[in-house]
C-alpha cells in the first residue's frame, strides 16, 4: 500500500506543504482538512546557529533566540501534527547535528541539538506502539547559511563587543583574533554536496525499514561519531588542544 501523499518540511521556522493539493498548513495550524488521508511525513529542518560565542560572553536572550527555533519550534510543530502522523502510521524526521553528540562551542546551538536528540529518542519510543517511525539526521559540516563563516564571525565579534571588561581581560584580544581566524577557515572544510543530507531524508521517509540515525558527511562518520564514544576526559583534551587558550588560562 502506498503512503498518503502528504509530506511536510519545516524550513526556517515555517512549514512547506509538498505533494498534497488539499493541505495548506502553517506553523500555527493544529490540524489539516479532513480530506487529507493523514500525514505520512514530517521533516523538521529549521535551524539557526547564531549567536555563537563562549557561554560567558552571552546573555539569556542569546540562548533563547536559538532554542526557540531549533528546539521549541521543532517540538511545537511536531506536537501539532502528531495526530495526523499517527493516523497515517507515518514518519517523523528530525534534523539534528553532530553537535548534538559533541558540544564543540558555547551558545544555544549545541544545547538545542542535544535537546532535539532527546526529544526524538523519547518520541520514537512512544510512537512505536502506533506504527510511527522517528528518524534523526546528524549531519557533519556542510556549506549552508547556518555554517557561514562570515555570519558566525560577525556574531562572535558582536558578543565580544558586548562582553564586560572583566571578561575581555580574562580572554584577551589574542584569543579573539585566533578564534576569528579559525572560524574563517571553516569554509575550506565544509561539504558542498547537500544531496548527502537530502538522500538521508528520502530514505527515512520512504524505506520500509528506515534507520534510527543517519550521519551524512565524512567528518560525522570519521571524527565526531567516534569522539562521541570516547571518554570525556579524552574529548575535552582533544578539543582544548585545537582551540585557542584564553589570556588568563592556568
């Protein structure tokens, strides 16, 4: 039996209906028209990455800005559409990140992705009783607006400009300069082929036996996934070795 022809994709905080001419849904909708035979697939892909900086440089609103989109938006959209997904015995696909396994930097991004992982895990176990499958996609570093070096560098600089004199003294101008230089080099490392991610989405939506987790990107498979299984002290040492040291570091 073919699935009902309805798939929703959440992009930048909104829902974009695809394939079903009867269903016009926004993020504020709590139901679809009765003519819709249920919702086969929901892909949550909304995400922002800034403000990003060391936690001490940021404020609570900086964290809330990211969490509202990356985590609370995913939860709100998913909960509003679950009755229709359950009706179709369909699929929920949540795009997390390797940063939901290894927190490489401060700010709300890694926190939000850890939250997406936990929400997806609990949702998968709960909905398995109804024939609904939940998959998590954990991409590595891909070249998109979310990973733009220019955007992240500007956010980093803005957080530094707002930091207190005490914080600036503790970290030092050299820490700022070296970190901005490192961020500028990220564009050389990212993967451009986004089909690696969309192919995972397609498999999660259409395969008879979708995977629980997908890890598109060479860095996800070869670096971050192995790191996530290493002892914490070893991961801490590896990350600290690669990052600049603050001026007042011991």
